[in-house]
């Protein structure tokens, strides 16, 4: 019985954290600091982002586990 209560308590705590992290508790005045904020200063600091290329790692394809 105690294990079942512990599992239910942990499940409720996880659901409460999920709701808080997504801003679902904003009506109660609890909003995480990072919600709704972006980082425009980081975007301004990028140097020529158009030159960024994503390449497939050739060395990993030949490696055997």
C-alpha cells in the first residue's frame, strides 16, 4: 500500500512540474523565468550563420562496434 501511495505521489509531482514548466500554472502566478523569453542577443552574436553546413560523419560509418 505504501509503494502504491509513493508511486501516485511521484506521478502527481511529475504532472505538477510538467504543468509548471509549460506555463500551465500561470493563472496562479507561477511561471518559470525562461518561459516566453528568447535569446536575441545570441542571434546577434552569430558570425555568418549562412556558412553553417551539416555534414555526415564519414569516420563513424566505417567504425565497427
